[in-house]
């Protein structure tokens, strides 16, 4: 059986400290387990901690929910890989968001409950609103919101800093953040940002990972990963059954253990009807412009041919050209798309910077199409505990074909690059640790065959049919 914790990651201490920085104490004896969550669709890291309280924290500390929780963990081994270093005293800090599922023991001498935790930056988000006019590049607006409303007070109160990573946008904009919470304002700005490389980067995300806050496009993440594809393939994650592990001859290196997939959950393989209604194949944006007293429409349609300019995890489309053509509605009147979206805008078409407004309109349709493509292949896999993994990271996976035959090969359509959309790190007493990651893919790794491999015409004389 493969080890779930080859790096020997363990919790060395769990401390609680009051808001006024007094009465710090260890609650390691009461700690049972913590699950830490990251997502590219969430602005903050969250966690759930299970506590077995036999000392009456609610009454004796007293425990009020204003406290800071500091998790200290060690990584004893390198797993035989030069990619990792043994280290001690790594810290993750959280504030308490809530307490739930309080269960009193049979003898009323103990309680068990779950602490809902979130990173300390979230506290600043809940106590402030952003109502401010900006005239700047959108990513610079976002950085100013982060620094002024989040980072500054977090540093003062908790002595914590986290870098803000941003991608360059196209042009200076005049925008008013309309009285939103800071994280909501940053997500709102991400919806309006148009990347400098707008033809191939169009879906901005704002999220927190282990190391940074990110205001970047998912296409930029993928593009950077494609530059090191051979390295990612060399350090690929592979599914190996227990039987194969037993038969596998020792290689003298344990680094392969770090990238074994021990469990696969196929959350979604395809969703054709959902994609039609959602606008994957065809969508249209109607912009009602108050300044120009009119409206503009910007249609977006999926093509059955490959667009090599846009960086993708899987280069081949998810449907056949005939199907893509059929599910689109024919143009009869002005409003014809599978999905139509309306927005009220107030920007002129020509802004004096030599750039036109349709660049801004175009990102909405492309973003809708891509989000459905990304959601098409959705897996959750369990891998050995690794605190270096983070949301937004691209990895290479070899996943098995899903069937009941005796001989199982790797799925030639699905195996390849994936982006980690969500990650769950579980650390528990007794040096128990594991990592589950939710991975997405936006297309097939290899082209589909035009003809069924079951037909005699496609298998005769070794002819396996043409790919498209």
C-alpha cells in the first residue's frame, strides 16, 4: 500500500491567542484534525478544525471567537526528491469564523466541536467597504484596493504580509467601485479587466493560494505551464493500483511515491445539454449604453477548428464539428444565441487611447465559453500529502481508462495537463496527512477518431480512422 505521507508532514503545535495578543497557549492536546481548503474561485483560504475539548475552553480561557489560531507543522523528509526540502516550524495562521456542531460528551466532561477558520485578511474584508473612483490600469486599481483595505491593517494587527501578483491589462480606465466589500470589489474588478494580450488571455481570476494573492488570467497560468510542459511531464502524477505497487521492483528512489494517485473520483466527464443552455457553443452580450443612448451586441461562437493562439490544457475540442454546428441557432432576428446576457455600461466606444470598447465586450463571451470548457472534465484525486501543492498550479496526470477490462491503459483523451482548481490538505494527530485535489481540463489531449473503433472499416488493415 502506498504511503499517504511520504514527506512525514506532522503538526508540531496548535496555539490560540487572544485578539489583544495576550494569553497565548497551546491546544495541541485538544487538537484532532484540520482540513485546509484553497480554490481558484475563492478569495480566501479556509479551514475546518476538529477539537476535543476536555479543559472547558469556553468557560476557562474564556473562548469567545476573537482568537488567532496558529498551526505549526514540520516536514521531516524530502521523499528522495530534490524538489522538496526538510523543514521545521512552518506556520499557517487563521482567525475563527465560527463554531459549530458542538457535541457534549456522555459524562459532560468534554465537548467536541468544529472551528470554522479563515485567513486573517478576511477580517479586514468584513469590516470595510470600498467606495472609490479610480483612473488607472485595472490591475493597479486592484492592487491599491488590496494594499489599502486588506494588507495594511493585516500587517499592523497580525504582522502578516502576502504578495499581490497581477497581470498587465490593456488600458487605463475610469471606474467607480460601487460600495463593495474589498474581496467583492477585487472580484468585480477581475470581471472588468481586459488583459494586454486580450486575444488569448481573457478570463481573470482573483484568489488566494498558499503564497500569494493572485489577480491574473487562467490563460496566463496555462501559458506559463506550457513553457515547462516537459518538466511537468517528467514529474507526472500516475495512478497505480495496489497490486501494481506490490509487483513494482524497488528503484532505490522513493521520489515516485510523492506522485502516486491512490483514488480517483470522476465528478463530471461531459455535460452536453448544460453546455448548450449555458452558452458554451454560442452566446451573445447585449450592452445597453446610457452614454450613447443605444445598445451594442457582441456574439461569440465556438468553432469546430482549432485555435492555436489560445493556450489550453487540452488542444482538441470537446465535441465533433458536426455537433457544434448543429446545436447553434441560426440567425433569424437580432437575438438568436443559445444564451443572451445583458449589461448596462457607460463607456464610450472611442476613448482617446486608440483602443475601442469591443475589446472589453469580447471577453464576456470568451469567458463564458471557456468556463464551460473547463468544467467539462472534472476529477478529484487523492495524492500523498504535499503542502507545496496549491490552487492554480498546473500538473501532469496519467489517469486510467474507465472500464472493467483486465488490461487497463492510460486514458489517451484525458491524461495530460490539468489545473488544480481546489485543494484540500488534511493534517491530523499521529502524523496522519493526505492531500485531495480537484483538477479541471479544457479539452482532450488527443483528437477524437471520426469513426468508431468497433467498426470493421476503422480496424481493417490496421486503419484506426482519421482524427479531427
